[in-house]
C-alpha cells in the first residue's frame, strides 16, 4: 500500500483535532461528518505500481478536499476509509460516483471499488460543546481503528448517530464519577521476593455497586479514549 501521506489529506490525529476545535468553538454552521469506505481498494493497489498508487491517492485527496469545509477538512483514516467534514447540502451520491469513476479508471482490470458512506449530522445530534466534540472524536477513532481487513461495509453500516449519543452519555457518566469521586480504591501489596515484605502498594480502581454499570477496565479504557484519563488520575491521587 502507498503511504497515506500521498493523499495529501489530514491524519486521524490532525482530523480529530480539527473537528474538535470546530465543534467546541460553537460559532457558525457545524456541517456534517461523513465516513467513506472503499471496499476492494487494497486489491486495486496490488494491481498498480508505486507511481500509480500514489497518483490515485493524490487524485482522491484533491477530490475530497474540494468537498470539505474550508478546503482542508478531509482525512485518510486508514488504507480503505476516509473522513470528510462537509456542508450539509453536499450530495454524497455525487462524491461516491466520482470516487468510483476515479478508481475504476486507474484500475488495470477496470474493476474498481464499492463505495460505502455513512454520515453523522452534527447539528441534529443536539449535543453541545466539549461533550459533543469528545463523542464525535470517539466515533472517528472507532472507525479509524477497526482492524485491517475488516469488511468496510460492516464498519460503516451501524447507526453512527446512536453510537455518538451513547458515547456522549458514557462521557457524562465518566465525568460525573470523576467529579464526585464515587469510586473505591483497592490496595494491592507489591512484596519483595527475598523476604516477602511489602515494598509498596498499587492503588486500583473499584467501581461502586451503586454507581454506573461499568467494569473497571471498561471505565479506564473509555476515559483514555475520550481524553478524561488525566482528570481520573488526579481524582485517584486525591482519593488515595
């Protein structure tokens, strides 16, 4: 596969920061966030030489940027999937058609790819400020981190609107637990192998039975993914 940089598009990290900044700003039209998957693109690239691969990616990059808000709100999230922040009135079928033609024309066998899109209407989510931004960023990460070779149609076939709402709800729960310090701490002794004397203790998170129905591992992993782990670490230090 050619390097993602050949597309000239933003990386996942740069894209999430750009989207987050726009959402947290709160001014102007938020637009829509669409994910675009190209099923079969790896097979096409396997039939191209390096120059052909980079040329195709470059053309796709120019196309997606031309449709993005501000001309630079498009990203290559993985080999076969892209992110696009765009005007709500954009006709995605037109974009899909152009991508299909680009790839079919470049493919030596003329097979091309199957294009799959899914859109999160940011304005229709009725989420505001930082929580909305973190929920959207979580959605981007989930699409970007799907295992290589995963059927892209399955990655993009779920109800992304519902996923973002659920993520926002979990973010609110995590923030509430951190702010109230409504969690317990278990102390695990770390002992010397020579004399079995305690050297120090690990402080481990334990969720309260009366609290949210999240396991410790799930809570910590989600806090990391939505940028709340530093706040949790500080809360844990204070609790200890």
